[in-house]
């Protein structure tokens, strides 16, 4: 899947004015990025629920090789990891686009809410295929900022949600992270065209015409990688400090983005349904019906293995994710431990449905603040 190996080139954009702004410091007293400390609740999100639901999936161990032997070394895991990555990239299919660098951005609109510059931008994500996004940056910075890709949920106002222009303020991650010192980019999912309030499932057919044999999630992953590429090439952004966050639809996308783009160091996935049977992963714009066939044999704990040892927090509310998501964390923790570092992987269940209540929102910023 060579198209996922995105090059970094200089992005011709306006630099931020010199000044000072705290990096990921909010009202909750989040530790500054790069401080090297752990979130104080790390042990809590690595503790199994007191009682697991009866319908939890049974996952195969990750640290077993093709011959059934236990994998006990990092070298052995790297071989298994390469095989897992090959399988999933083959399954997703390839978006064949010859790109020589990040696309140029056209600024369509700009405003300056308190402390930030918010721009509606358009760029060519594929030849002849446009994408719109909100790029939000602190109005003042003393040096390169962390960059965060923010992916919206299934709502008619799409990118206006993370930009803080419409919808539940708890999901305005792009705006709030910019106010905490990050440069954020929130692209519109390919299922929505222009200002349409409803998604267009026929976009999947158009995708197949351009890229036969690909799945919808391959397109979502490709578009998210382009977003990372844009951020990483900006002079205002520290390309070694890239994160991602998403809720629902966006949570699905950041799971795949973190698994297949190693530039993404920190991720928060909220209520996406990490298990392939937890939500509508069989929809044609995700993975399609094949995942429901008997003997499919793969699950998303394999993606968590690909993400290791980078930081990944799963948020659930007992809707798409929750206590039944624990086996995925449990299966991946041994892989994280092979790296000889503190495992930065966990599940926080707020038990409040398909939402981002205040206690979950705080953890988004604390997780990113500690590890980005």
C-alpha cells in the first residue's frame, strides 16, 4: 500500500506570529506536553472491569507465531507485526495516487475566535477530488506546536463540529486543542460532498470506479494520512508530535490512522466500536460484508498491536464501546510490554452512552497533554 508512505515537503503557509501560548495546558491543570510524566489514572484504565458482559469476544493471542509458538522477543513480534500489517493492507486495498508532497491549501474563509486563527480550507486530496477542512492554529506561538488530526462523527454539520461552530461543544476538539497550543486539522469525510447535510453512500461507488478493489476504510485512511502530511509539513508544527482524536465515525478512522501511520504518536478513540461486531463495520463505506462471513478470522486487537508502543486511549460509554471492549486492551498489553516501556494503552468507560461527558472530555486533553 505504497500510497500510505506519505512524503514530507515544505508547506507554503503563513507562519504564526511570535508570542507565547501554553502547550496543552488547560483549566484542568494538564501537564505540559513533553514533560515525560504519566497520566495519574493510567493504572485505572489498565484494570479489567469487575464483571465482563456475557457477549465479550474471544480474541486469539497476538504473541503467537504462525507455528503456534509463543513470541517472547521484540524481534519475534516485529516479524508477526509485519505479517499483520500486510494482511490488513491487502484486505483494505490500495488507493493508487502519485503524490509528491502535501497538497496546496486554498483558504475559503477565516475568523479569529479568542486565541486562535480558524480557517476553512480546500485542497485536492486526489487528482480532481477536493476536500474541505478546518485548520485551526493558536494566534501566537513561541515555537513549533503539536499537530492533531481531528475527525468528525456522523453529523450533518461534519467539520463544523470539531471547529466549534455547530453541535455539541464537548466534541469541539479542534477548537479546544488549538486553544491549548496545538495546530489542528479537521477534514470532511469523503461520504459528504460540499455543504450537504447528509452523507452520500454513492460516494463508495465512485470510489470503486477510481480505485477498484478498495474498501471505504481505505479511502478514509488515505484521506487521514493526507491530513497528517499537511500538518507535518507546516513550519508551525513539530512533525515529531502528531496526534489524532475522533468520536464515533471519527473514532473508527483514528484507530486505522494510528495503526498505519507511525507519525501519529498519541490517539484518543471515543465510542467507535472497536470490535468488528460492535457497530456497523460491515457497511460498504467501512469494511463491507466480508467481515461477517464465517471464518473471517481477524479482529481489531491486531490494529492495537500495530499501534504499540504509541499511546492509545479507548473511550467507551457502554454503547459502541464499554466493558465488552476490555479484551482488546488486554490482548494488546503484552505487546506493549515487549517494548520495555510503560504501556500507554487503556480503556476508560464513562457508562454514559454514545456521548462525550465532562469526565471523558477531560481525559482527552489529559492524555494528549501527557503524551504528545
